[in-house]
């Protein structure tokens, strides 16, 4: 909201620079966003009279004017067309410097010399208007310094009013704040006028049917109005606040709105059927056209101002077309009312229509000030529109509430703020904000809340008032004292932090994607999951239309986008929530971990030219998961072949931890990779975080270090290509004595010498007894048993070393 | 074979090993002494013929034979290999790139969350978490949000057909914790929140918040100020101070906004702080008694403070990131710098 300081000073006396004022306001809860100076000293700008207008010989859009500067006639090139010979406008002469920084010099415009400039309002820093040059009254003599016409420069504060303070959405409301801050009081303008007309009851009738939507409705009637421009001081103030002057009646309603925060509506009295106002809810299917010419539908439940024939205004939001002030208006019915804030909010948000009026009504105007505003506007109309005011006012206010009273205990103020505010100071602050003190005891006072402060409901609200006026800078900074809450458990967070740091230790880079993504991206990976997708009914855009039900699509996309940036080797992980929907449309969330590997990220050293093999990158990822499982104290990790629509048929496995399936890993299908132009294999895994974090704090048993030495024996064998490591392990474990304590695959070797479809696999087996030192014979005996089993079960050819 | 014979054998083996001048000669030594058909199997076989009382001594000597000969062979092998290298006149190139896996990196948002958790952990705060998909009750009503507050609009909040919504703040977690236990309460709640903002350099429809709640007998605004002042110094540096400005939040009464001294200019005024010397970081206040009543606490018995901060905002300020979108684009060239 804009607050011209000169206007503010009409209601409150204070002695402070705009900067000091802004600081005081900001630190009492009304944030001043900017301090703007409107206008200037206008040195070198005079009122010029246009003597002649000709087309520019070299440019169709430009005019060449002869302008009387009071001293001489100067030639000026001008781009605007909104004036005639004889009009008067601000003329910036050569040497002038305008408030917007522009310096006026003699210059040639397409071959014609221009000795000055006819100015638009924005160039003079008076408004943002650049629609044409500014015209001033023809009665002002040419040569008059423009500063005499414009008046002194104005300071305007831009303030941000919080949602709970509708009373500050007005100059008088701001004046109240300033008065409290400077411990003075405000002076309200006069609302006295002569009631020369007939009794208002003879002229109009108000039928308030919807007391809930409209707790108070007032109407006055003004006759014999002369529409004309409003006085220049009023126009100037409206302009400073960003409101365009129209005519005296409209301007006065706007002026009073800005002055005291009460939106008013002026109807053309003659256009109201039977001169009767009915306040009611809209009927089903009822329509009306608002002032902006748009037909509004869906008005059922909205509060409407109607006459017996039709709706004439969307209560509190916008007037209707066909009953508004027009050039022929002579008589006016002036509405000043209070509408129920949630009703106005609903209508405004349903229609997507927010106005100065709805903005205030939905926050709550001063129900006690409704009639005052009506009188204020009437007084101005009597004075500036020659109006004849009817006698009295129709004021329908059926459920007037008694003044709200709140007890304020001095000790509560001190306790809650941690500041020792004197009792007297508390009372003074409350009084300075125009609250009434109806009873002051030793330890408390009873506070009467004025109607313009609907936000004050309980004692804590009063304490806040004391805090902000007393000054938050007086709140001491107490060194925090940690009283520990003993039984709070945040082990899940700690386990997750541990998991993240283990993944980083394994060399992975953490990423973070949005919780929602596009349907297109989901479908690019798989459409098998459609039923479990949680769709957002009101997404910001189609890119973020579905809640993610897996972290894999965004992982693949992230890998693909990095590849497009020439980052071809990365190992990434993301920890985040996924959202799933069951058959009953119930939404659930799970915390997941996703890992994605691309390129040669698992290959250390110089061997980077060789393309990455499918099995190679798969095993890197498997290695990461194995290491992670160990670091998270997962006892038993098993991988089993799996069919997965997103992954290669032979390159996908399920992940089981301690007996529970908790995720999948594998190679992304080629047809999916192709969409991101990924040529080399890409490995991804996704698992539920619960499995990974639930054992990390489980106590574990230490094993004693072995007493007796171990004996190791190697076995190398030639087997068929289709034999897996797993098959060999099973056979060895089955055949082995309990002394076998370690099996390690140390070589896989293929050559012509071995033969096609064959491979040599070499294992190192470690034997150890807990009771004695094993002899070579022991080891040989065990080893022979195992070799025999391998020969028998796999038809393996055991290769004997020297 | 006797123990003495083994020792003799060992000495010979070590001598021959030392004398070997080529890899082939060395391999011959290996086969002769510790190969499959060499002396070692005989030595081991001898164990069973030894008197039981001497068996352990024999075993020790036999093992020593095996180990020392193996070690000598390995040593000589390296020596011969090095000599070969030296003869090829190549250099030991210490300047080659080191060979190890690359380091992993933590996402800046995680870093700020973990750091915040650590700092408040020192003050006795524990972490509490809650669902992203919330009820309107927990997200708004229980937090004293008026039914016609603009934040309830379709335009500001993501609503589901179930009537649930994506939480717009992590405050509902505070309600859930208060519903589930009695005071004292000292928690912080990091988490993801959602608002229907169109993404630009400073807005993101998906963002992170961390909120704190302390409920006890006699908690005051001064305690809140002390706690946030401590956090400011720990997070941003010892020279950083805080100040309060009055504000409005439905959940707290009184409500304040908390500014930190601009850590870039130290409060003198610069581009980052728009010449004010201060940067707005947190919203905070004393918990509204109406909120306590909703969760069944007696506001006459206890008071409490609550505060909330945007994680992205702190990350952007701390790391001088000028566009919030960088935090969600997952460009490895950006993230790899957060080592
Ligand atoms: Zn700064």
C-alpha cells in the first residue's frame, strides 16, 4: 500500500524524517519496502502554450510544435498526439534536468531542431503514465514555473501490510500506528454536513435478508449531484496512491476507501428498481454482468446486492453494469457495509477477481466505522459535488456486539516476552493504540478492543501489541539452556545420515529431484505402474503433474541430461520419498534410495579407453550395494534373478536383505537408454530405506581373532560358459568341511587353448581350525574332497599347478 | 627329515635365491624348494614321524622354512623386476595421476539440513519427521489458520482428491508430536514442503524447511532470541548477529521475522543484503495459546516458541548460489564442487 507522508500528516503530528519514520514502522510490524520521492523542484520546466502543430517533414509519427514558454516561442519535436493548439503542458527547456534523470539539450530530431520537450507524467516522476503529454489547465499563464503547478515533491512510502492488520490498509489506520509510535493521538477529519433533502426512508428501502453474509448495511441518498472533476488536491492524492481520478463522485468513494479503509459503492439511484436494495445470496444459475463488462456465473452462495429486478453488485467485490454512476447521474445511493470476510474471499477466489474492495473486505473492515465512512463521503459530496443529502441514514445492523473485553495480566506480558516491561508502560502502550482500559487492578487491566482491530482476540494478541510498540530490540538474548528431553528418538534420521555418508564414502554424488514429475517421463520408463500413480489435480505445469512412485525415472533422466552436458561418467544417488496409491485410492509414502551408474565411474587408473561391458557396470553397482549393506550392518544380502519391465532380461536382480525383498537393481533397457542417446550400459538400483537403516544401531558381537594359522589352497577349473559363480559356490559349500572359512574368486580366464564356450575360474580357499594348527595333509585332504565334488557335479576339469 | 636338515635346507634355499640372476633361475629355485614336487611336501610329511614331544618345535621350523623361503623369493623377484626396469632406463614417474576412486559429494541441501540438525542437537533438540501428504487439519486448522486465509486457496496449495494436501510447511509435524506426547518438547523438523509457485530464480514449487519447537514451563521470547542467535553464529560465523522484526503468522503470537547480519559485508551493506546489512532468514514466535488448546495442552501451564527457516535460502546465501533451480537440476558440474 502507498502512504503519501503529507496525507498522513493531516491526521497525526510527528517530527521525523521519512527514513526515521520508515524504520519505526518496520520495527513495529509495518514493513516499509521503499521510500519514493514523487515530483521534484522542476528547475527549467515551465507551463508552455502550444501555438502551432505541424507534421514532422521526415517522420510520420512526430509533430513539430511551436510552444510559447512565456518568454519566447520555441520549436519542439513531440511524439505524442493528445493535444491541440491552445493546450497547455509542462515544457522542459534546454538545460532542465527531469526527476527521471533525463537532461534536456538542444538536439536535432530527424533533421529538425528541438529546443525542449513537452513532458508526460512519468518523465516528471509524477506517475507511471506515458500515454501522452501531461495537460494542465488553460487558465495557467504560459511561463509559470511548473513547480507552482505541481506543488512541492511528495514522499510516498510503500508498505507491506500483514494479513491480520486490515485496519492498516488506510491512511487513518497508518496514522493510528504512527500516533502510537510517537505517543500522540490522531485527529479525524470533519464529517459534518447539512441534511437538506427528504428523509432517507421516503427515498429508499433496504431489505437485508442475509445477515450472516452482511452483518451491517448502510445507505444514504444524495440528490442533485453535479458530476465534474474532483478538486485537484484530491486528484493528486489519488494519483500518489496509484488510483486514476475519474469524476468527483467516483473519486470521493475511492478517496474515502484510501482514507479510512472502508470500501463504498455509489449506485445511480434512478437505475435501482423501486429504489430498493435487497441483500441476499445468489440463486442457482443466477448471472450478472460486472462493471468490467464480464458476465459472471456460478453466483449461488455469493452475497449479492440486488434490487427487486436484478443483481446490481457482487457484494464487496465489484459493482454491476447498468446501475453505476454515468454521465447522466444526478442522484446517488451510497452504500457502506460490512461483509463477512470468508464469503468475500470465496467469491473473489472462485471468480478469480480481486479488487481494492474485496482485498479489504476479505481481511475484515471496521464494522464500527461503516457509518462514519458513509458520513465522510457524504460530507465530501455535499462540498465537492453540490449534492443535497437526504435526512438520516438507513443503517441495518441487527446483531451489534458489545465491545470485546480482554484481561491483560502484567506478569504474563513479562513472562512471555522475557522482558521486564513496567506495568505503567504496558497500560500506556495499550492506550496509545486506542484501546480502552476499563479496569486497572494491581496485577492486570481489562482492555476494551475497538472494532477496527478484529485481530485482537486473546491476551497473547495484546502481549504482541506491547512487544512491537515497546520494541523487540529490548528483548534480551538469553544464552540457550539445553534441557534434554530424555525419551526422544531420532534414530531414523541418524541412520539415514549415516547411510548418506556411507554412500558418499563409496564415491557417489548425491542428487535431489522434485517429488513430482511429468507423466511423459514416467511413461518413458514404464507404463506398468499406472494404477499406483498419485496424480496432482492442480499441478503447476504438466512437467510436475504426477507424484513420483519410483526414483528411477528421474535418475535415468538426470544421467541422460548430464550425458548431454558431456559428463559421461557419474555415479549418483538420491534418497527421497515416493508416493503410492492403493486400490482404495489411499496415498502412502515410502523413503527410497536410488543409485545410478553411467560410464567408467567404477574404473580407476588409466584403463579408460576400453568400452564399459554390461557385466562390468552391473558388478560395480553390485559392489556398491554390497559395501553399503555391510556398512549399514545388513547381515544377509542376496541377489536373485528377476523380470523387470525397465531392465534387461538377463541383467536384473531383486535385492533381499535379511530375508526380505527390498529393492531391484539392473541394467536399463536399451530402448529406454536410446531416448536419452545413451549408448553405453547404465546400471540403476532402487531400494526401500527401511531395510537399509533398521539394523545400523543393532549391537553386534565381536569375534575373537583366530589363534591357529590358516592354510590356503587354490583351485582352478575349466567349466562351461553357462556355469555361474553361484553354482560353484554352492557345490564348494556343500562339499566343504567346517574348516573351510573363506572362498575367493581371483581369476576368470578365457582362451583358444581352453576352448570355445569354456572358461577357467580360479578360487582361493582358506582352511582353518578353531582347535589346532592344520597340517598340509589336512588341507590337501579337504581340498581333494572339494575338487572331487566340482569334477563330479560340474564336469569341471581341474587344472593342476606345478 | 630332521629339524637340523630342514634348517640346512632353508639356508641353501636362501643362498640360491640370493644368487639367482634371472627370473628363470629364480623360478627353478621356487620349484625345487617349495613347489608341488619340491622339498616342502616332504618336510610337511615328516611331521607325522616326529616324536610327539618334538612335534610343535618341528612344526615351527617347518613353517619358518616355508615362510622365509617364500619371502626371499618375493623379495628377489621385486629386485630382479626393478633391475629390469632400470636397465630399460625409464623413470619412476611420481607425477602420474594418482589412482583411486573419485570422492562422493553431499547435496548442498543435505549439508545444510545435517548442519542444522547438528547445531540444534547441541542445544538438546531431536529430529522429528512426518508425512509429506498431510491432512488439512494438521497443515492449517490445528495451526490456527483462519478458514479464509489465502494459503488455503487452490492457487497456493496442492490438494488431492482425497481431501489431503501436500504440506506447505513442516509445522504439521509439530502438531503430530504434540498430539502424541506431553511437554517438555524440544524438536526440529526438517522436511520437504510444497507450494504452487511457478519455478523461477527464487521460487520452487518443491522446497525444504526446517522448523523448531520448544515447549516447557516459562519459555519466553528471550529464550527464542538466544537460541536463534546461537544458531546464527554456528551456521554463518561468529560475527553474525540477529535482530527481530514484528510480523504475522497464524501459528504464533507474538510473531517475529528474524534477520541475520549479512555475512558477506559484516553488516556494512552490500549487494547481497540490498545495502541493509541484514538478511531475512527465519520466521518465529511464541506458540499461539489456541494451538496449544487444539492439542490438549493447557496454555496456562506451559509456553513455547517455534521457528522456521527455508533450507534452500540458507544454502543459497551460504554458498552464494544465485538461482534456486541449480539445486534441483542435478548438474554434476555443479554438484561435484560440494566436496
Ligand atoms: Zn551485505
